[in-house]
C-alpha cells in the first residue's frame, strides 16, 4: 500500500471519481445535449454564419472534449501529489517498486 | 511536371522515409516488439495514436459522408472524438498502471479466467480483421486512381511496405513510422482545405471559413447559401439532417464507446513510460485527431457547394457536358461518377429530386476536392500520399494487435507456455506475416460486406470490451461469472441484431422495424447497457472476486509504482 492509510486511499479514490463524474457531465452536456437533444432549440441562435446547435455538433463539442482532457490531466497530477502517489521523476526504466507478480488462470 | 510523375515522386519519397525509419527502429525484444520498450514520449505517442486511429475511412470517406449527410455527419465527428474523453478519464491511466501488453491480458488476469481471456482474444482478432480488410482496399483505391496501376498491384505494393516495417520493427518500428505518417496525412488534409477556404471565404482557417461569408461580395454566409441550394434542389436542409434524434443519439454513443473499447487504440497507452504520460498522451492524441476532425466538416461544406456550382453552373440550369471540367472525366473512368442525360439537353444537372442526372460516389469528395477547386498538381499528389499514409498506418497498428493476440495471448499464455522469448518473437513475426497476407487477400477480393461490418466492429467493441474493462477498474467485487456472462450477452445481442438487419433480412432494415427506432449502427449502445445489467445481476448472485484480485484492482487505482509494461 503506497498510501499513508486506508483513509487516504479512500479519499483519493473519492476525489478522483468526483472529478471524473463532473468532467463526464460536461462531456455529456456538450455532445449529447447541445449537439443532439436540444439542437433544434440552439439552432435558433446564430454564431456568425453557424447555427449554434449545428456548430456544437460539428465543431464545439470537439473543442470541449480537448479542454476536458487538459483539465483532467492537470487536476489529476495535483491530486497525485496531494496524496503523494505520483510517479518519481527519475529514470522511468527503474520502477519505484516491483509490480505484484501474479499468474492467474493457468 | 504532370500529376502522375509528381505523385510517383511524392509517394515514393514518403515510402523511402517509412523504410528508413523501420531500419532505424528495429525491435530486439518482445518488449520492443509489443510496446516499443515502453519508452515512447507522450507527444510522439499521441501522434502515432492519431495516425493509427485515422484510417483510410477517416481520411478518404468521412468528409464525403458528411458532405452528403449534412448535420447527421456529426455522429462520426462526435462519436470518433468523444471516445477519447472516455479513454483518458476511465481507461488509459489504469490500464497503463496494470502494465501488461494486451487487452485480453487485462481481461484474463482481472477476471482470473482463461475463458475470459479466450473470449477477449477472439473478439480482438475479429474486430481487427474487419478493419484491416477495409484499409487494404483503401490503399488499392488510391494507387489505382493516382498511379494508374492495377488495384491488385496497388494492394501488393502496400502490403510489401507494411510487411517490411511491421514485421521487422514491431511496435517500435510502427510507432515511429506512424509519427511520420501522421505528418504526411495531416499536411495532405490541411493544405487543400486552407487553399479552398481562402478561395471561397477569404479565411485562412477552414474551421472559421465554413462559418464565414462568401467571397463573391454578396455577403451571404456559406452555410446559408448551402441550405438555400439544398432547398432549391430538393435535398434535406444541410444544417438539419434527416435521421431521428434517438438514432443520432445511439449511433454517437455506440461510436464513442466503441472507440474506447477498440484494442488497437487501447494498446497505445501501454507504450508510454508512466501513468501520467498515459493521461497526457490521450490528450495529445485527441488534439492531433481534432485537427483533422474539425477540418472535415469544413471540407464537406466547401466540396458540396463547389460541386453543385460546377455541375449546375452559375445560372443553376446545368453545365454542357462538352464543357465539363477535366475531373469529371477523370473520375468517370473509375466508375465513381456517372452522368445520364435524362432530358436530352446535353447539360449535366445534379439535384435531390427527379431532375437529377448525376450519380456521384461519396468516397471521391476528398480525393477529387483539389481537382474540383482547381488546385496545383503538387497538392493533388500530396493528397494521394496522405491517403496511402492513413491506410498504411492503421493497417500496421491492427496487424500488430492481431500478431500480439496470437503469439502472446493465444500461444504463450494458452497453448505453449514454455516457449522462450526469442521463439515468441519469431511466432509474433510469423503471425503478422500471415495476417498481412490474409489482409491483402481481403483487399484484392473484398467481401461484399466490408462496409457493413464496420458497424459490427464498433458494436462488438462497445458491447463486449468496454463494460468488462470499466467494471474491472471501478468495481472491486465484479467477478468472472458476471464479466463473462455480461460480455457474452452483450456480444450475442448486438451481433444478432446486426446480422438480422444487415445479412439475413436487409429488406427489413427500415426505421419502422428497428427497436425503438435504433439502427444497427447504434445498437451497440443498447448491447453495452445489457452487458452492464447482466454482469451486475450475475455478480450479485455469485461470490465476490477473490482477495488477491481485489488487491490488484486497488493497486491500479493510483499511479505510484508503475513499472514497464511486462509480459508476465
């Protein structure tokens, strides 16, 4: 166990899940809500030459996906450091601790 | 220089580059061969993933599909990018920490079952072969149009090149070749798009240009003009589409989840040194993919307006056939465009109603686009090189998954556990050589159902792998009984629905007969939900996963201590 305590491990996992669910919520709203379910209503609004719903479906959702991954990477790196379960910065060839070696199902 | 000489030169130069990289990045160990030694930089890995992902279908067919589907084309745009969010947030970091070579290895170990592993191997091989057949065909099409060689020779040349760097270099050779191939294909995609965007709207960036005003001084927005043209000619409004909302919803979801469950995409995240890099790498991959995917709808719009204007002429009364631009003749000879003078006025006319006289294949839009817009010959040659790069990079990635599944998951872990690393590497090379020959055969003699089976590949990945992997990470207690029952019911349901509507009774393939109005393309989403439901139900009734498996799951949930991806 790399965490200081069971409590830490639980808290880390809960924060991780919370972040993931928030980001997946945005993911769902941007693509399925704006791009598909409410596309008609949004099409009443114009963004330059684009109807807004059409723009979300063919452009906007993709930009939002990119932003989501960027936020996730930054936030998770912070979280890893907070609970000091981040990876060491030295040579990646030398694992910090050996992988549990187990063979199942043979 | 004429187009053909230029095409030979540019395509030849890119081939020389790929072979050079393959020689430099030869694989010495199974580790090199399967996961490139686990030492690929996240940016390079992102590029390689993008090249691996964007196939001949993305490069050649997608913009054409959108061009003919309008708004409905968004299912591909969102479906094939949104899956990367799922990959980055729910799969990549945990699978990297788990640290094995393949998806079947994860399924087999997490569910402590040889049966689960075997089911996963069979799914992986099937999904990959489905895909690779289409890729080889793509290579053949590009060769036969631009190099004017026979399609068979086109496929054989393509096979030879892939054989060389996939068999020799394994994942290491493939990864670095794919980086080069990404650069070639993205240039080939962006250059004509930028040219046309400037010509039509005066904007350098196509993503902005297709929402801009036309360059002709009329002040009309491009998309408004296209909606107007569509209405006049009896097509559905471009920005609205024709599919039902529920169908668009389910197809998008199936493509997203399918993307996140495709073995040749997932295996990419085993090649980076750290868990942190796996997260980052998914972001880079999506960035590189988004460059092409946000350009595609712009190309689709430009191409559609250009094509209608060229065929119907400035007065929208039709253009005389004798005065037709040369691209129409060029593509007529390949059989992908045809004209039938129904009203006998000697003029071509294109519309969505009974006045229509043209039959235009959707696949030519990207390849013909530079010709339609009258771009210089070197741009046309570049597009040919890009199409070949897209097809080759994806085939190589798929072939690797096939050979790994056979040599590692089937032979080493199942049938002959005592072979040495050197023998395993030998088997991996033999397996990829055999796989290339089969793929080439399928490319030269394509079974009629290639287009149909693409829906199959995504549906299967969505309804089998994705739920099993997600539950393997996010539920410690999920056991083998639940996972196997879930995978089997998900696959069986999805496959049965697709086979019924695509093969047994294609005549019934209409919205009235579909369940809840969901087409076979979108049914994978329902299969995935079924998989989850069955797995949870069965797991409730059977005992929890054993302690050592639960400990393993706890261990993959944080990054610290991730070693290299290993075989055992």
